[in-house]
């Protein structure tokens, strides 16, 4: 009897293995994407029964999509594939600039289909896309975003207690190459956008690769990078804490936690700083601290700069979602500035403390563009010093990776 059971188990294992191997070998003759020597990229999809196949990605000309009440944003473009011999559909791009790109397929009206020949996938809130990297030479954007033969830092998922938010919470912490050998390091606090979590900057933003490569080239100082979860009613990324496998979303659009938080991220931010200073070898002074963030995280950075004007020496706003409180959210930011009785005093205190850098980056077609214009107009009228960079494109990770690369080279020097 035992022999029969063992034989049945072995047969089942062989069937599973055969199924996995079949999937592997069925895709073995279809490579996709293929980065060609001339900088073009070819996509191949085996779909012999398909009628129409498209690829949509951020390497194609963008399409403006209206956000009711908030203007437009740049949606990825679409291109049609052509069916060739054996049911393999193909599309080749023009020459692509060095960059990390994302894409999916549309097959007979079904959108967001991932490339079965490409195992490299990122999650951005609820969207999964395949990714690939194009690089021409050492030090270009594609090269900065990939893993190179350089000394590597370490990424850790760290749980800490937040007395202000009354919960255990998780963050991702990067320690630079050589950290284990001793010494003290400055800290960059790097904040994600709405719908994101503590995994966003390390996965979508390529933060570890960017820092490893910049440090190896001598373009950035070795630093600790702290990437907290910016959702005050959440402990950690979806599926990675006791709330379960909920669907993340923007605002209240997901199926996750709906109970209001007991405090905001800016109000609880010193819980993070205190934990890091107590558990890592940090430079526990203003000149050893920087904070920056994208979108919602840029808004958090803005609020932190007003609330703790002498705690950090470097501030970075990446496509920042600016507002001055829930009572003002429905007003244009220029009106919020006029109507908030505390903003003028807070701004004066901030710039009177002489931070070493207040840096802002914004895409030309970003739907949050105007609020940054309003902030700059006010600070210009007061003679406050800041740096501003404007790039092509809108509210996209391509810009945020650029901003992190630029900001990281300016701090702690």
C-alpha cells in the first residue's frame, strides 16, 4: 500500500513538473522584449488565435486623459503588433533613450495582459506592468537603474513602534555599502505617493540601485535611506500585515482599511526619526538629515518642512501634492496660502532657519503643476531661496527617479 501511495505521489509530482516545463519550453522560442543593438526594442507575443494585439507603454507617445476636476494626465501610448509566421505577433519601436520602461499587452479588447516571456514585473498600486531597461553607456539613466558590479548596500524590512499612531508599522531601510564596518551616516527619508507603500521606492523607484551606483561613482555621499509607509491607517504593504490581502487604492477606492487614522504622517514623523536615530548609527544633527517625497509624499515633505523647520537641512518636493489642511483642500493652492493665517509665519520661520537646500521638481504636463507655481510665486515674492527643476512629462515614475537621482547628488555635501 505504501508503495502504491509513493508511486501516485511521484506521478503527481511528475505531472506538475511536466506542466511547468511545458510552459517554459512553449515560450522558449519567443523572446520578449529584445533590446536591439541599434537601441530599438522588439516585442514578441505568441497568440495564434488572437485577432488584434496592441502594446501599451511609457516609451510610446502619451495620450492625455481627463481627470474630472483636476485637469489631464499623460496616459501611456498604444501601438499595434503585426501577426507573423506561427502566430507570433511583433512590434519594433524606434530608437529609445536610456531609461527604465514599462508595458503590457492588449489582446482582443482585454487590457493589461502581461508578457508571458518577460518575468520582470512591477506593481504600482493595483496595476502590474512588465519592465525593461535600455542603456547606451556607463552612467546614463538606464545604467543607474540597473544592478551593476559595484559595492551594494542592503535593504531591510523593519518594524517599529509609532506611539503617535498607536500601532506597529513597517518601513524599508537601505544601508549603504560599508555600513557594517562602523562610522556614522546621514539619513535621507524618502516618501512615496498616494496608493503606494513602503515597497514603492525600492521597487518602482529603483532607490537601492540608484544609490549603489551614485555612491560607487563618487557622485553621492554614502547615506542611510528610510522609506516609510505613508498611509497613517496602515501598518505595512497590502498582504504583509494582519489586515489581510486587501486591494490597495487611491484614497478610499480600495478594499483596505477605512477607519480614520489617529494622526497624520507629518504629525507622527518624529516617531520614525527617533527610531532610526536610536537603532542606526546616524548623524543626529540637522545637517545629517534630509527628507523628500513624490506626490502625496511631496505634500508630506512640505508639511514636515513647516512643522519641523530646524530638524532637517535638506527638503525635496517631487511633483508635490500641496495643501494646507482639510479645510482648504477644495480651494486653489494660491487661495489656501492667502486664507491660512499660519502659513506666512511658518514659511518665514522655515527660511529664517536657513536650510541648506529646498529643492522642487515638476513635470511640465503634471496635473499638480499649478500648485507648485502658486507656491513658487509666494516664496519669490518674499525672496526665499529654493531650487527648481522642470522636466518633460507628467505625474510619472520616470520623472521621480530622475528627481531622486538629482537630489541625492546635492545633499550631505
